[in-house]
């Protein structure tokens, strides 16, 4: 089982700037990579994941979306969601 965590952001987005350090903390704590992807530079993801807001965090397991969060996600909530799939 492969778990991937993606965080889609836009430069200048205040919520995205708030989310980034949270992602780093969770990544270090759980020893998992949270891939931060600039949605504007990678527009194919906008259609693929029906992105409507940033930040958007997607948790995938074996290529299937298991959880999705739009807006800032607090550390405890993000850790709890990811741990379900590790």
C-alpha cells in the first residue's frame, strides 16, 4: 500500500503560507513526504483533482483519493487523517 499526500498551493496565498509549516511538522513527525505542488504551474492537476481552492490537501492510497481537505488543516487533524492509511 502506497500512501501519497499532496498539498496544492498558489504563490501569495495566505492560507497556503500558513499550511506549509504545518505540512513540514507533520511530515517530520510521521516520516512521510507531503508533496507541495504549485497548482498554477501544474494546471493538469486542477482538472484531475477538481481543485477549487488552495490550499487543498489530498491523501491517496494506491492511487485512489481517500481524503481531501480544502483550506488550512490544523496539525492534529492532518496527522490523524494520514495515520489512518499508514
